[in-house]
């Protein structure tokens, strides 16, 4: 019988190799259909009417002029919640024959407001009205009072940014024979319908979800959202399919914000550089809801004396959503910046300082090894210098910075179905989704590996809620979930087939294995039967098997695990006459257990580095403090890095037997955590002053240089 | 987008006849890289859009010994890759290439670059050209990190977005316009840009029924260069640009002109900077002195003091680039 354990290195054909995405050609040729590309017969376009005020009471909504516009077929308006809490809050929607008519009709909806004073500012801790949170360990005051220690204190900040998915939120919805068909962009195919049914008045078992390709989610696409309900209601009202996708401005304002984090941090260390205490006051906003301060200290959680006070500021901004490794990038940036500043205050080399304190983390050995590899890859020995010393003679100063991070990555609950047909073809079905990370390819790899077949022998179908249920893609859980459920399903299906072959070949199933397109006898490999021939033994009945991954059990079976470490280093140049920061190189060293596809794993890290460089150098949701309007709700001033902005990127995945024996661990989030800290530390190292707030734009860099007396 | 009437006349005369006498009632469509966005966001809601696409007289570049003449509808790509432009006016070629977007370079026109509307985020968010909410300036009290540092006593606090304007002024170019009934006039580049006093004014000296037809740049042997400070390597608006042009006699500078971009409601001619440079040799010290003079009189707003430093750097580096050219 085939076993579910992951095969050892010498027995793998596909697993852990560099394999191109099976849907790559579909994407590069534009054949892949995203929600935006779905066009149904007689489809209408819907546009939203939203509040231009950050705080207001809606007193009336008059849709008569919009309804009278030729081409308008359906109108929805908000009847319940008239309390506007942020600009962009949805008030009404119109559906029309063309996008242009819908847009014009949306402008014709007349809304009357009682405008109230709004609050959007989040940079001052005193704006917090909520009860502060407190987390304490050890004796912080005593540690700072110790005359043998040195202390550093600094203020740091990381603003609200948006998810800015290149494919905006939204869906195409159709009602046919009292059943609802929806093509959403979602990270949560299996559970998309959970409460949607009640909201649109169609039973959950009559809702059909189909999401084949996604242009990014990053934690912002778990729910069907208000526009999901509106799409359903407009489809019912008009009897026509409805396309409702957010425009870019709404995408940036209301479809996902990462909470800000500003902090005053005090650090104490012994004179030889061992950390003894860290005291942090952190504040920020997650919009109108509550605020959970990021973990500070981050990773260095064993510093003996720590205190963290968290203060939430409620603002009239779009609500927060989980952003790739929620709270990690903020906690990492705040902590690693303060630590690097402490090293600089001690006139100590940053790498030496990190290595000296690595025992205060949960994974000293992991980080030590990864720090050394990263240092080697970036040429640390040749390039490193103390802060502000040795960055170069001209106006362009060069420097290095580093950061370390951690993350979970335990697989989610998942079920998968594998069918072996009598003609030898194999079908894998799962109610999971491919966010663009290569989930389809990973499923193909696991199933083909298990059955001893080439990749193209297996068809993978996902993205429908009628397929076996699999978890939402959040918290780096997908690869752990789907690799185990598909492995188990394929193994069970194979064992059924081996039983058939064993009966025919006068041996036992235990003495058979599937390799290279053959079913072979283990003790006599020359006794073999081609895959197709073996499947023909099935007669008219295919083998259909389900596999199920329950996280705790799969972890006990060593198929999956949680908890990873990563180290990143940045090599930057700072033009001290212009404040422009340029990335020369970034190095990422990352572990994530057993890697299913080395190529897409590396791609995850490349993508995360680019996303990280973007929030380090460019991204910031800019709000007008008076009107509460987001001023850069476009891709002109909400800047994203282009290919020329990211420098040379080096990715090193840890793939030793030690790492692989842990099983599969998620990778989606961890590599996006460190870039902010690594780049900001490199900038400080280069130009000799700390630029305390991200993004590292010329205004902030020049201000810091002036303050530090370093302007050219 | 509000529905509008669309016309694509075959010659300039027909085109001017289709234009309204009043701003806002009709709009001229050249490459469309700005106007189409304005239409979509209802920043512009004209009754009629007059496209210049069918008027072949407006395209092309001609050069003789005295001047290079550029049709207003010439694409930025054709302009930037023209040999005469590159040979005589590296300042202009650099400014055009710095737009850094293949799409905008191949669609956008030279005339459109000069007539595009400001990118001020208050203007683009519907607060009007001057960014006012009632009598108060949203810009002065709001987020003005990208706004003007010169001329900030006026109520026009946006910055002129033109890439070519500063270099054209430094090079002493002349712009040609044609109004109804074939009425032609010439406008020196230095007088083309204006500071609007109300939302109804434009940022340039054309009348609503006039079309910019040609840009003529004299070949005067001035050394020239443009230096741009922008954040992204790809398409991005610069924080500050500086275009310089100067003559040289026996190693001494004469006739120096320094024009800054993205620092005021018009390209900003830094007259004293030119004077500071004249009659001296161009070296690092002279360039630094000129840069200091260029920012004399700057009055930054609450959040854009850093642009003074950037303006100095841009001037210094533009001068050194011109010297090296």
C-alpha cells in the first residue's frame, strides 16, 4: 500500500522541483478569465453611489432622475444604515445597459446629508479615546534604572496603506430559475455563500460560486461584501446578469486598509549590547473599529523586561482588513528599527548586535544560520560599515540593513477528491482558490507525484463551491491544507488501484508502487504494468476517493507544521541632496518546511519583496484632515514600485532534510514582513540618520537629514 | 462621464469654428491622456469635444538653420526621438523622455503637454482649480506636499505639470496659436503660462476658441539641459525639475536662464539665478551659488519645505549636465 508520508528526496519526480505554473500560458495569452472578464448574455453594468463625506447622516435618497435615464434597469438604495462613517460608504447603486449610462445614472442620484465633523488623523496618541491595552513582563522600570545599561529612545511610524489588488473587488451575478450564479474575486470559494443566501433571499444550496483566477487578495477578499449582496439584489430585480466591480478609487478607500502603527519605544541594553528591556507605547487606527496593537517587541520576545501599551484611534476611514501577515510588518518595522538604533547608539555592527541577541528569540539556531547565509549573499563583510561612516564620498550614500521575522503557516482544514478513470485519466477537484500563487500547479504536483504520473496526466479543477470544501486562503494556510488533502485523496485512490493490480498480478498491494507511469512490483521492478493498462482493470467504474486534512492530525503525521523564520537584508543608496532612496539589492533567506514547488515558492518571496519595497518607499493612504477625503485614491499618487525600482532580488530557500522533515508550511505571508525594517535600517546605515516613518519619501528623508545636521 | 457632442474636423479653420468662446463649454482633444481622465471624473463636462486627430497640418517637425518648428499634435515619442531636437535641445529631449511611460509618450502630444490641467489632488478630487472649500484654501490647510513653493501668496497653489514648458522658456521658444477665421498670433513661451485667478480661468494664455498650432524653438547655440527629480523610475510626476540654457564666451557664462518646473502655478523663471551665473566660469561653486539664487523668494507651504532643497539640487545638477553635454 502506498503511504501518505512525503517521499524522501531521492524518490521525488515533481515535488520540490522548479516547475512552471500550469496556468502560465492561460495568463500570458489573456485566456484566463477573471471576474472582470466574465460577460453574460444581456448583462447590465452596475455602479455604486457613495458618500463624499467622512461623517454624515443621510436624510434622503432620491433615485428618480437616475431611474428616468434611458438604459437604467434597476436601482438599489440603502434603507437601513443612514449613518455614514467614511468617504466611499455605499448609499445606492444603479444598473444599466452600459457602463457609461450606469456612471451617469449614479451621478444623478440625489442624496441629502447632514454633515458632521469627521476625524481622520491618526498620528497623535492623544487622539485615542479607547481604554489602552497593556501587556507587561518582568520589571521594566527597574531595568531602565540600572546604571550599567545604556538606553535608546525613538519614535517610529508606519501609515495606513491599502491592499490595492490589481484586480479590484467585485463580481458578476446572475439569477436563473431561482438559482444564483456568482463569479466573484474571492479568497474563500467554499464559504463565500455563508450568509449571502439570507441577504439576497436565495437558499445557500442554490448558490453557485465560480472563481477560476484572481488578481490578488492579500487578505482583503474573504467576504462577499456589500457589493456582493447588491449584485444579487440588482440581478433579482432586473432579471439580468449584473457586473459590479469596484472602481480604483473605491478599491483603495473601502476594500481594505492595513492599520497604521506609530510608537514611542525605549530600549535598554548592557554596555556589551545584550538587550535587557523594551518599553513601547503604540497607537494607530484601523478605521472606525477597534485596534489591536502590533506585537512589540517582535521576534525578540524573550527580552526579560517588556511593556507594551496600545492605544486605538477611531477614525472616519474605510475599515481595516487583514493585510498579508496582519500586524507583523508593523511590529517588525517598529521593533527592528528601535533595535538597530540601539546598535548604532552602542557603535556596534548591526549584524553582530542581532547575533548577540538572537538567544532572546524562539529560534536562535534558525536565525543564526539564516543571518549568516544572508550576510554571505549580500557581501556583508565587504560592504558593511557603522552607521553614517563609509557610505561613500559623494552625495549618494550606500548602506546595509537587516531584519528578522516569523510567521505561522499551519495548513487549514481541507478536503479534496481524486478520480482515476478507467481510461487512465485523473481528475482532482477541490473547493479551493488560486490567488495567483500557483495553487493549481501545487495540486498537480502532489497528485502526479503520488500516482507516479507526468503533470499533464492530471487535470486540476478548483474554484467552485460544489467541489469538496477547502479553507479560505488566509494566514498562509492554503499550501498546508491542499497539499495534504490532495495527497491523501490520491494515495487512497492509488491504493484502490493497487488492490486491483495485485489481484491480477498475484502479489499484494503492499508490494506495488506507482512510478514513472508504471505500476511496479517493488521486489521485482521488471514485473510492471503500464498505468493505462492498470486502469483498464477498473471496468466501467472509476475510482473516486476523498482526502481530508485536519490540521492537528496532519501535524501529528508530520505532513504539515507551523512556525517559520526568515532573514532579509537590504543594500540601498540614499541621495542626500534629493532624499531619493534606491534599492540596490535585497536578499531574502526563508524557511517553510517541505517545499512543494520551488519555483512558485521563490516567486512568492520575489513578490513579497516587491510588495515590501513598495510599502517601504511609496505607499501611503493620504487623507485630507478636514474633509476626510482620501487624496490619492488613484494609481498616480498611490504609488506602487515598478520593475526598475526594486533592484536586484536574491532569494534563498532553506531546503535541507532538517527543514523538509517538518512537512509543508505556508509561505504566503512571512517574506513580506521584513522589507520595511530592513530597508529603513539600511537607509539609516547609509546616511547616518534614522528616517523614522515609512514610506521613505524625499520629504521625510530630507527632514531627517536636516534634523540630524547631515544635509549636503 | 457626461455625454457630449464629438467632432473631428479636417482643418484648423473648421476646428476653431467648432470651439466655444467660453471655457468649459468645449474642450480640445489631442492625445487624450489627460482630457479623457478629466471627462471620466467629471472634472471637465463640456458640451462638445473637438478632436484634432484628422488635422495633418498639426503634425511633424521641420528644421532649418534658424529654428526647429514642431506641430502641436506631434507625439512626445516622435519629438523625443527627433534628431534635430536631440542635437540642439538635449534639454527638451531629456524632459520628454523623463515622462517615462511608453503609452503616454506614444499617445501624448507636444501641445497637450503644454495645455494639460494640473494634477493637484484637491483639483482632481472636485474642490476646483484653486482647491477652495468656501473661502478657505483646502490646500493651505491641508496636505500640500506636492504643491507650490513659489508664488504662494496667490490662491493658485497647484504646480504646472508641463514637462516641456520650463525648457521651452529657457530656450526662448515661441508658440503659435490660431483663432476663428484664421486669426494667428505668436506668444513667447515665457508669456504662455499664466496664474488663474478663479476656477474659470485657464493656466495658459490661449482663448477658449484658439488652438495651439506650433512650437518654434530658435537654434541659438545655447548649451542646455534638464534635470528631473522623481521618485519612481517609471511613470511618475517629478517633485521638481530644472531646465537651464546658457551661452559661453571665452569660458564665461552669458545669457543664462534657469527655469524650474513643478514649483509654482507656472514654470518658474528664476531670474536672479541666471544673473548669478553670468560673467563667471561654470564650475561646482558657481553652480551651487546659482542654485542658492534660484530658490530666493521661495515661500513653501506647511508640508513642502523639502522642495526648496530639491530645487537647489535640480538647478545645480542641470547646470553640470549642460556643461558636460
